[in-house]
């Protein structure tokens, strides 16, 4: 079964938040998504191999970028109802502070969605939403309606 077919099956079963389990990189680093208080939240649990700077004991920045990109992807999948998957055009990440060796949480919102382009803003934090460790703007190319 292709990734597109797997996503379609998860959508029909109302389990789209489990898409991280079928995206190899997201599954490999341990990203999990779920609904909390009516919002889609994505979590990256701490693992020792997530450390990028062993002296300072902080997360590798690439993992934080991947978390924010995957958060935007899963959020957009919930919002659009199309057969084909959206494609990332670009991501602009802002790393605001070092990320301590504990769970990182991310959430986002769709800023604008047109017929062909969607803009999603993501925030990652460890303690509270108001104290972010990173933010990102992710731009997607949307598939044409009805394309397969």
C-alpha cells in the first residue's frame, strides 16, 4: 500500500492523526500527534540520540525543524480533503532558544489556504505555549481538487 493509499485509509477510519506512524522519518524519531482540548498537538519525546550538542545537552536543531514541518503537514491533512498529498514548498524556521533534553510539543494554525497554496504557522514549546523554543512558517503546494 502506498503512502497516499495509507493516508486515505486513515482518513476514512477517522484516524488521520496516526499518519506519523506511516511516515518513515516521523516514525523513526518518535513523533506522535493527537487531539488535546480540540487542538491537534504533536509531540517529540526526548531520546538520548536526539541530542545535537553533547556538551550543552540540547536537541539537534534539525529534529526541531522536522517536528514543526510534520506538525504543519498533519494539521493541513486534517483540513484539506483531497486525494493527493500536499508538498512542502519551503519552511522558514526561527530557533528562539536552546531546547532542553525533555519532550518538545508543537501546535499550529493554518494562516491562509487558497486553491493551490497553503501557509501554516507552527510553534514549538516545552513549558508553555507562550514560551516557544522555535516557530516556523511552512508553505505547501496543494494538489488540484479531484486529482488522483
